[in-house]
């Protein structure tokens, strides 16, 4: 789920087709922000490099603004991890093979339906560990019922992530930061260069919350746990474009 509290609804305007002929749109959150690309197809491949870290973005169109899943890999060791899995990602196996990568585990930032829809497929296909925050259990149960999964969703999850848990991926270490608000166990996973934040924080916005109290907890968590990581840290969100903590600290209307 995307944004529950914003100053005003964003406006969409068409842009020129990109090289792969997918029609793109720009989502305007504020004049200060770079424009966000939202894909009109089932999924879009975008690859970025952060040093020796390779980050591939899948955009699933089961949400009006697209839901991002990220394959993160250490090119030095060939180890890869997937952060969220919105739907079945048919291109994932071939991408792993083409780039000589081995999928080590799946990480769930939270368990809303647009971020875990491909969970049963991925577990069956790759048989990898799945890391999650158990405070997400009630939402995951509702997601499984809504999706009509033919399995117990909790049986797919193998490893618990709590605030401060660290995950190794090749030469990189991700630290988990639990920031409740959008969901009870929403968790960001950060190195000293990147932050994969799910629906906790977006370019120019934050994830919607069910109550004012949850909203206050989320804002406090962002300010106390994410912003101190440094302005240079690039933010990979569950929806929308890449941003940085510095841009959000200066221009995000919910944080200023």
C-alpha cells in the first residue's frame, strides 16, 4: 500500500517513451524532487550499481503506482538477495544465470499483498531462507486469505528479523531497523551506502498509517534511525524512484 497522508494528490503527466518502448509517466510529489518513473507494463527491469553492489528493480503493476522488488547482489562473490516479491518474477531465474549469481535468501520489508504476492512461487522455485519480522503475522494471514494461497503462509517463513539484526551478503552487511507505523513490523535494511525501506519512506512522502499514533511512531523512527545514517545514503522504496536521505531530510514535507 502506498501513501495514506499527503499534502495533495500527485498529478500524472505522460512523458516520452523510453528506449524499450514502455510508456512511462512522471509522478510529481513536489517541485524539489526528481520525477518518478512509473511503468505501465507488468514489470520493468532497471539495474543500478552501487560500487560492487548490483541492484535490479522489478516493478509490478498490481498497484496504481507500481510495487518495487529489489534483487541486490555482491558482484565480488556472486551472492544475491531479494527484497520483497510483489508477484511471480519470471525474469529472475534467467537474470541470476546470466549474471552468474546465486540467490541466498529473500527479505520481506513488510507483508502487504503488493509486496509478497510472489512469495509461494519464490519459495517453491528457489528453496531459500525467508527473513521477516513476526509482528507482520496478522497482515500476512490476511494477505494469504486474499490471495487464496493453498498453504499456511507462516510455513514459508524461516528466519526472524528484529531491530538490530544483521544480514550478510557477500562483502556487505545489512542492519535491520524496525520502524512501525505503516505496518506493525515494517523494517528497513541498510548498509552505509543504501537503505531498502519498503513503504516506510518514499521520495517526497511516507507510507500511510492507520492511526495518528502510528504515524507519529513512523516519523519518529525515520528521524531517529534512518536520517542519522547520512545524507549520502540512497533510498530504495517500495514504490516510486530512488532518492537519498539528504533529499528527504531537506524537502520531504513530512520530515521538515
